[in-house]
């Protein structure tokens, strides 16, 4: 590696970091006593494609259909579940409102046919 030039790993991180999101799911712990603090599950996901879909782990959803998505710039949006496979532990989310520059944040926006199954 040449001193002063970014490593391949650093370059990969810098290119994909905007596509990474945090997922927050708030779970009420006691519906009969609102003074009891809720639990929050945290996880991660990533934008996939130009339509703003987010891939994450199914187990983060805990039976809910809405979660919060926090972008790498700190912006927070509500999202709904548009698909899930509990056996593979995969869920697909869609942010409720439009987000600027989704295609710029997407991990894969072109040549998606190059993705191999398996």
C-alpha cells in the first residue's frame, strides 16, 4: 500500500457508508401502565435499489409493521414492512415519505442482474 492513499477497505467503507441505516423498534413493555419505560431494539440495514427499499433482519421487527430508520446523516424516518421471510431472517422496509437522494444512498442501483443467487 502506498502511504497517503486510502486502502481498499477504507474506500469500500466510504462508498457504502451512506447506504447503511440504523433500525429502531420501540416495544411497549406494559400496556396497562404507561409509566413503565418501553424497550427499544436496535439493528442495522442497508438501502437496496433505486426505489428506496431497505434490507434488514426480520427478528428486529418483533411482530410490528412499522419501525424507525435512521440514516447515516442522522435523519430519522418512519418505515413500513413491505416483505418478510422469518425463516431466512430477512425483512424489506420502505420509508413512509420520500427521502432525497435515495439512489445516491443505494448500495446497488445498477447492474443488479450481476447479483448471484445463493
